[in-house]
C-alpha cells in the first residue's frame, strides 16, 4: 500500500487510551488481553457496535457452502471486535490505508485494519475498520469481591 499524506498526522483525540498505561480498570469494564502474552489491548468501551448484517447471503459472491453458513447452528455471527483505534496502534496506522494489527508485545497477529472499511463475518460493512479477532484475545472481568480477576475464554 502507498503511504497517504493525509494519514501522517492524526490528532491524539482519535486514539483511545492504551489500557496498559493505566493502573486500574473500572469494575464495570471488561479488559481484553492478547491470548498469547496477556498484554492489555483495549477495553469494552472501545468496542464499536454495528447492526447485524444479512449473514451468509452477504457473501454470495464468495460462494459459501451450506456447511459454512452461520444460520441456526448456535455459532456466533460476529467473530471479531471492531474497535476505535487505540494508542498502541498508532505507529502501524500512520501513513497507510490498510494492514495487519499485531500485538505490541509479542507481535502475534490480532486482526487487521482498513480506513476504507472491512466486512464483518455477519455481513455488515464497517468503516473505518479496526478488526480484532475474538479468538486472539481473552476477556478479563473484575470480580465484585476483592481485587481478583478472572479470564473468560
């Protein structure tokens, strides 16, 4: 991809605060960590919601087989989180239109980004897209009693 001059200097307000820079997460928020190295990546408040798309019919041009359809078999339609850009993403995002999102600590692949947008597994087009695969992160919720934390996989 060609570097874009417009994306060289993004305002600081565009980026959500990196959760690894803050000591404590509020009790109401879920923290998402890299599944491989456990580095804090983003909070539930950084997740952008989108209306569910039409599912497999949105991918008709890709000829999805019946066995791969998500209808009625209990699987999740959305297999990724779409987030606002987070501070740790800044070096990767500047000057390029699309690319991979890698963990800033262990460099394992977490997902991808595209300023033009990407299609969610549910069929909805999300623009701009900062897509992190659910299978690459763990949810960490704070228990109401004490300061112990539990990870939900």
